[in-house]
């Protein structure tokens, strides 16, 4: 049910004439204060109606959290937490689609929660230390759960990412 739009493609691609594009944005794209400390805001200027998703990492780990990778968040308890956040949003998105909206879900490249094309992998825990990880193809935990719920409901959505796709250290 989901398709991928490359950055820079027309936001109307995949929508029929007359459908309104509703941007469904990762929380930190509109509120950079929820990003891991030290990360710069990402350039993002949505057009038209916007639904801001919750930030699962800030709500689960707090604002003074360390950078983490998907393999650290990919545990049953965090997935259940993400699903608990998603249910009401999935209801809203389903209603919007039934009213003629076309959804474009915008995630954050390399995010362990909100990546829709790339996520992070590689840090395996242990004592706090300088670490490296890679940005790899795949979705973050929160977006996996959101897109699975939308697919279960038969709600179509396009996805795209904001941010760079490249290997980096823990501060990316």
C-alpha cells in the first residue's frame, strides 16, 4: 500500500486530480527541540495541511537521551509503546483518506524511529563511549508500526525522507 517518492519529486505524484495532499510529518521536522541534543534542525517547509506525528523517542526516553540505533529500539516494549501512540493517528489518517486526501508521510533519514527509507544500525550497547553506526536501507521502528497499521486498514500512503543518507557517528 505504500510507495516511495524520491526527494524533489512532485508532491502530487500518485494522487488523483482533486485529492488534497496531506503531509504526515515526523515530529522533529516541525519541532526540532525534540531531536537528540546537538543535532541541527532539518530544513523542512511543508505545503498544505499537515499532521504532526508524536516523537516516540522523546516520549519514551526523554529529551536528555543519547543517540540510539534501530537495533537498540527494536524491542517488544518499544514497539508496543509505538503502537499505543499510533492508533489514534491511524484513525485520523484513515478518515482523511476517506474524505479524499492523499497521504505523504515524511520521515527523517537515518532515524531509528522515523526513517522511512533509511534507518540506523550498528551500535550494540555497553558502556557509554564514542561509537559509530551506519545508515542502512529500511524503516525505523515507529514508521514500521505506523505503515503496517495503515496497510492493515487498507490506507495508501506515499513516503519520503528529509535529511542526508550517509554513514556517521553517534551524533548524526
